[in-house]
């Protein structure tokens, strides 16, 4: 938009304005409109600017920015705005040229600093946007893991799921309220973490124990797709609702699925096609739709 003021996306820590550089602090103090999640806006409650509290629906932020092209606007974000932050969303919607990004230390960076581990070789993920199940394979083979946990996946649930999957060879660290006066770091075995509760704002770091190999999952030994018909429970002798291995292999190859594909298998029968599609599209979603209750149960068992 010609003549529009630049919008600044500024990262901030739990120490508020005191933790900002002089340049970043000046941007925030001179803003006419401050946008951010309520805990972030609480750090700048004394400033006179208009405030807009953001929730999960960021489209409101886009609307307010578009409606105020001449205002000095700052979007405040916890940590690094480009590391699982809002900067990517806003740049995608309104164009990169509209924004300047001023990063802060991310909670992930602080967590690795607290446990004194380098993180350039770590597998990093945000459980607010993923189910843990789709991340098990990269976690299984990683030397270090950093996870932003979520309400659905708190540290105890993460630890329990990893143990259930035979991934028991990490030392766990849960880093709570990083940068705040009530910061706490808990170190323990995964089994110990399963029985504990933590503050909602936490990062979980996993460090592989020395000289411990991966524990292969039970699926190892199965093909990615085109498994023998005998690998699946079938509805024989009722109707024999199973797509033969050769047809499955050709169909899935021709679909050219990617890791994040979305697949609908309507009339899934015993689920063989949907299950093998899910093994390819591990970061995507596969819907297996079947009207017959008995066949639905076969899908669950398979």
C-alpha cells in the first residue's frame, strides 16, 4: 500500500521493556497501536497507545493493520517473531515489504541455554500445531529435541507417549516461565516427568543418553506401501473388502503423495489403502470413511 507506515513486529521477553534494545524500546513507546496476545500486552500496560488483544484468529490483526495505514503500529510477540511466531502469517497476508521484524531471544533458545546444550543439531517442533504422533520418527533418531508443549500435549503426556513407543533413552528437561522471576528447570527421566505438572509456558528439551541406539518401532520391517494382503485383518468370508497389494502399490504410487498430503479414502473397507497412505503422508491427514460398523472396527484394529 503506497504511503503506508511500516508495521514493526517486535519480539519481547518476560522482562518487558527492560529487555529490549534502545531502538526496539523506542519503537514500542512511540507506537499508536499495539497488537499482541494479552500476556505480552501486559508488559506494556503503562504505555498510552491503543491496544488490541490477539487470539488464535489472526485475521483481526490483518484487518486492523489494513484499516490504519497511517498509524504507527507495533505487533508485540513473545520471543522471536519468525520462530513459530506471527510474522510469517502477517507477511504472507500483507506482503513482506509492509513489515520490519525486530527479533528477541526465543524461549527455545533460552531453554537450550539453561541446560547448556548446543541446538544447531536439534530437532525442533511446536506441539501447538502438530500431534506428537506425527513427530515420533524424527524424535526417535534425534540426538537432541526441543518441543514447545501445548495444552493438549503437556510434558507428562509427551513423556508417557514416548515411553509407550519405546523411546526411553532421553534425559528430559522441562523449562518453565523462562526469563521470569519464577523460572524453573526440572531435569529427570521420562518416567519421572509422567507424574508431574508444569506451568503452561514451558519448553521441553530432550537429550539422548550417551551411546544409546534408537529403539526401532514395531512398523519397521513393513513396507511403506504395498504390504502383503496378510498384513491386514480382512472381512472375509463376508465380502473380502481388501484392495490387493499390487493394486494398492500402483494406486498409491500414482497418487504421488507427499509428507503433508491430505487423503480421503471413501469406502475404506479394511483400511489398507488409508493406512498405507498415512505412512507416506505422516505430516498430513488421511480420512478413512466406512459406513459398515464391522469394517470400521477392522480399520481400527489394522
